[in-house]
C-alpha cells in the first residue's frame, strides 16, 4: 500500500515489485504529460501564427469584400483551435512528483529545520590573474539559498578558479567575497583528493561523522550494496571513487555544494544516482560540468564566463540556450538588414497588386488561387517585419 496526500493505492507483490511498478507508473504518466505539453505548445503556436496572419492579411486587404469574407472563415478556424486548446487544458495531466527517497533526511540532515538568509555568497568586483594573464575582470555575482547554478564556459576561462575562490582555496585575487556565517561549503574536486586509499569505502565515509546506518543507506543509493562497502578505496575504479567522494561530501554537513566535474569517469547509471541525490538536496549548489543532460536536469540558474566577464542569467539551461539563439538571430538579422528592407518593400507591392487583382477577378477558381497567394505573401511579409523589429530592438 502507498499512502499519499491524495489517496491510498494498492500494489501487487513485495517492496521490490512495488518499486518497479511505481517507476513504470511515473514513466508512463511523465510520457503522457510531456506529449500533452507538446500538443499544448503546438496549438498555442498555431493560434499565435493564425492571429498574426489574419491581422496582417486583413489590414492589407483594405476594403476588399471577397478577402474580408475569407478572413471571417479564417477566424472561425482560429476559434476552433482555441476551443481545442481549452479542452486539452481542462483535461490537463499533472506532472508526476517523484517520491522522496529513504535517504532524503540524511541528504538534508544539515539543512532541515534551519533558516538561511536569502544571499549566502556575494562576490563584488573580482579580478583574477596568473602572472600577466588575466582570467576575469570586474565580475560580480550572488548565490542564494537553494540555488542550483551551472557555471559554464570554454576551457581555460577560469571556471575552476572561480569555484576555488568561492571555497576559500584561492585567495590571490582582488575584490570582495562575502560568505554568510551560516554557510558550510563542501567542495568536490576533479582530483578526488579527499579519499583515503588505505581505508574501506564504509570506513572512509564514516570518517565524516555519520552513523553506520546513515552511511550504508546513502551508499546503497549510490550503488554500493551489501559487501561492496568493505572494498578498499585503492582497488576502486575512478567512477566508483567519484561516488565515494560524493557520499563523503553529502555526509560532511555541507549546506552548499561546490562541484567541479563531479560526474567525470562515471557510467550512465552512476550519473543518474548522483543526479537523483542532487535533485533532493535542499541546500545551494554551484557546479561545473560539460554534460549537457546533467546541466539541463539540475540547473535553475546559469553563470557563463565569456571574454573575461561573468554573465548571470536568471533562468535554467533552456533559457540560456534560447537567449544565445536569440542573440545569434539578432546578429544575423543585423547583417541582413538591407535584404529585409528590400523584401518588405517588394512584398508590400505584391500585396497591393494582388488586392487589385482580387477586386477585378470574376472566376471563382482564379479568386481562390489569388487568395492563397495573398495569404502566403501576407505571412512572408509579417515574418520579415518581425525580424526587422527584432533588429531594431
């Protein structure tokens, strides 16, 4: 039996069978939810396009009675699409909520029941150089409670350096770093230098001060089960060592995690387990990763280092990608400004010509062809005007 805030549900079999059924159920509902969201977004785009085309074509037609009558039919189609969208939204499938793992309280032991200020870390006007080589200049940022920040940028731009400054491991910089006294930082380094190669997995994890029960529960969630916990660190693969280092980090009492390529060397299943733990972590996280799926799943904000500057975006990875695409589009539009202006003039003349032809046409088949051409030209004109408007902005 599973008791939630909404209902009580029975599952066949033992706990292992329940977990399989529950996982399949969540996958099925998630797929249905994703498909519905795609249909909703598609309909919204169709409705938006039709409104835009209708408005442009209607105005361009002037007093042409034939086209205005066709526009009314177009408006009916638009209304039908709006009703279809309304029906889908009324039968909306809620996004499934993942059940809390048994290790949730262990993962958040240092956070549950405590109050934290809004701003945990603030960096002001930071400059960093290695000799004559300047890494970044005059950068400022903040890390808030429960932030999950992806720090991205090309190789050698200073991502690891900035993480070390936040952790207090690099003090050779100018500017100000303010860290609230309530913050305890846990740092995951690429080198995995917090491991004791002579110890077993369990003993090394217990060195962080947890109980055996807590350690084994968390390690089981990270794929170390049964006698696996008695393996020596020295005999582990790099991926396994990464999972042990991560377990130690979680049990260290840190309420802010600073992660530098934490999923390097790990297979897909190991990465998924790390992601699950980080999703349940209620503290703040700032991380560097080249894994786009990892960034997409975890990040709620994005910091990017470019041209020695830090840009802080108040949106997730999808927002970052959309913003970059918009910037590229704007640049392309700027390069083609003259072409767009010429296109608009040409299309406006063609619309005027078609409008006159529609007034003169007596054959219904000819009117239909002219009407179709008018709609296509109006759509193209509207597209060019929108691109030009983006350029001007």
